[in-house]
């Protein structure tokens, strides 16, 4: 297993300190703040550890309150809100330096049969029809800003194959839609818990960027201040994160210094496995003077 994937699985495997009390660490990658997807995934993992195995998370709703410090462990406290006949509810608070940096509410449900429908997956090129990372570096990204090139060259546990990268290189105002094929670089097995937390981890990737398409900008623009404010996710069907999934995204609105984005995650054969919504801070960076 590659170092990046093993590192991801290690940071998502929380240390149990006491009943309903867990501790997580961050990778030593030089970042100034903890990646939001990591905190979402760790908090979900903490909640899952307090719920019977036969109950599966069907939704989570989270708020980012303060930037996480990657040099300090994160403590997760779980509040057992309710254990009902069909549903279980948990609330998780992430703490650093004596203050809350993040909160998450998650709902779990025992498996049930019911009505089934979904919207169709967009008709776009499949991942094997698109350039991989090395090909992107040699073609489209060779003209991209240095910060963009550095991001795409960085080793990571999640592989991307975007359908379009015009927003990084053109500066044009584009329709606020993007489609990206994503998968974990290594097989993480069939464990539904491991697949769910890795899916939560990757759901925070690339999403907020979509809100900047309409303005001819990206999160790498030096004049843009961007940060996740909240995150919601609905798990519709089981997913295997080591297989290609289409992350289809759109941004219906931006206003008041905030951008709203939505995402749908489909399997390669078109099954909708999860839906995501996120609002983030996107505004011109304020002068330090």
C-alpha cells in the first residue's frame, strides 16, 4: 500500500481515550491548517464507534468554527443524543487548545427496504478517456500558475481525473459546474465503515472551487480568501472508494461573501451513492495594511 494511503488510513483510525472520547492526529505535510475533510472523516469515525454496527450513517451535518492546528492532536467528544427504534443520533465536537473547532451531527439507521429512485448520472467521458496526473502535468497544467502545479503534483491518497481544468488556466468566467472522477489510490477493502469515512474525507475536495467558476477565479488565486463554513452529506447507497466515482458539482448561488456548492457522487455504472452540500467563505482577500 502506498505511503499516502497508509497515512490516510492511520489518521482516520482514532485513539480511544475513554467512553465517547477519542483523539486524532494530522499528517505532517507542512500545511498551515488541518484539511476540512480530515476533521469531517475523523468526527464521523468517532460517532460510528458509539453506534451498533448494524446501523449505518445516512446523513451528517457539520460546521467549521476555527482553523485546526495540524501540530496538535484533535480531541473528539461524542454526545449520545438518541437511540430510537430505527434511528440513532450522535453529536460530535472537535476540540483544540481548549476550544471547539468543529461540530458534527450524524444520524444512523438500521437497514430497511423502501421506495427506490435516483437522478441519472451526467453523460461525460469515462476516466480511462481522460488524462491522468502525469499527462495533465505535461499538457494542460504546464501553463497553470505555480500554486496550481504544486497542488496537482503533491502526492495524495485520492486520485483525480477532471473533465475540465479551464478555471485554473483561462481566467474566464465559466458556468458553475464541474465533473471530476475520484478514487482512493489503493484498495481499502470492503469494510463499510472504512469506505464511509474515506468517502467523507474526499467529499471536501474540489467542492468549494466550483463557487468561483462564475467569477473567473479559483481557490489558488492570491486575491481570494476561501474556507469551508459548513458541510452536509447524505449516504444513499454503499460505496467502494477504491473504485472510480464521478463527483458532479454545481454552485447555484454566491452572495454576501459566501458560495453554495452541491455535489453528487456516482459509481462508474451510474449509481448515486452520496449527495453533498457545502457553503464556504469566498471573498476578496482583505489588505493587511
